[in-house]
C-alpha cells in the first residue's frame, strides 16, 4: 500500500510535538523545510517516532540568484551544497527545490543552467536526487528539466499546476521522471492575466476546485510508487482555525486516505 505523507505546517505549535502528532494520526512519511541547525534534529526525531523522512525542501527566497552572477549567487550556491551534504549525511535521498521565486525572475540563461548542472553533479555524487518543483513561470523549470536529464527528477505540485499553469499538462511532460508529490487544493486562477502566489492557497484536499479524480488517474498511470505527500501551509492551518491542530491533522489524513482509494481504484482501470 502507498504511504501517506505530510509536511510540518502550523507555526504556533512546536515542531517536535507536530512530529509526534503526525505519527499518531497515521501518516507514514514527513517532509520539512531545511533550517540550518535544526534539520538534523528534526530528521532524528521523525525517525525516532517511526516516520520516514521523504524529502527535505530547500529554501527558495533567493533562488532567482541562480540566474544571475552576484554575491548572493555564491552564498545561495554554498547553502545548497550544505543542504545536499545534510541530506547525504542523514540518508535522505530527495531534495526538493524551486527554479524561480515570483513572476519576474531573470531570463533563462546559459550561466544559470551550468550552475544548476554543477550543483546536480555534486548532488549525484552524494546520492541525493534533486526534485525540481513546478512553479509560476514555466520556461525556467522547463529549461532546467531539459538540461538536466540524468538521475534527478520531478516534484509534481498539483496545486501549483492548477493555479499557475493550468494550460500545461505537467504529468504528460514529466511523469516518467516523477520522484515526489506535493498535493493540495485551491480555487484555480482567480485573476486571469494576473497569475500570482495569492492563488496558491494550499487548501485541504477536496476543499477547492482541483479535479482529484484526474489527479489520481495521472498518478496511477505513472511509474511512481512513492508516498502520496500532501503539502499544507500555515495558511491552511489558519483557515482551519475552528479545528485543533490534532483535528486538522485528522481531517487531512482522512482526506488523504480517500485520495489513496481513488488512486488505487484508478490503478485497476
Ligand atoms: Zn510544493
């Protein structure tokens, strides 16, 4: 049976406690954002609680610097190397990263692609798969995916696909390289012609307009057999303020189980 995973959303609750509750609720896997000084400990606590650490998510605030050549570029590159080392040392085989932040990154360029390639070559030596996640501007993500075809892969964020690039069938393009999932819901593109992060609501599954049947079919048709990983945010937790944190996790888990049944059913068709 496929595992079910979640990230550690909910900033008003200590992370160590969140990990315990995630396990108690029934989740099999967990992932979290990289934080210098804290990640080793979170990995250890997760494993001590019987959770598999599916991936680490790289910070993305400065990622546009990969397309430039500034002091920020060097410091972000060094940070990525430290994160790769952290994953490698802890035996976490997947590192999720973005290729842009916001709607106006610098244009795609050769120096940027060469930088991605150098980082990916290093990660491969360290047995860490970089999983590139789809975001707003398609050309950057697409260029990196085309340039780096070996060993590394795709993190399908179905919510981003719905509210940023609904015209692109990401799974038709990249499902053969799928290594990671970020599942969540939203209301689609609410401001046509002005697409931005405001639509990326990370709502609970089945609360928005995502076609979960279609999503299940896409996953079932792929070779991906990893966990069904849900990515919620502090916004999601805030929108569930009528629930305790425990109830929030229980609701998220029940919906994840429902989705797993849909994937299992789609596999029989
Ligand atoms: Zn995501």
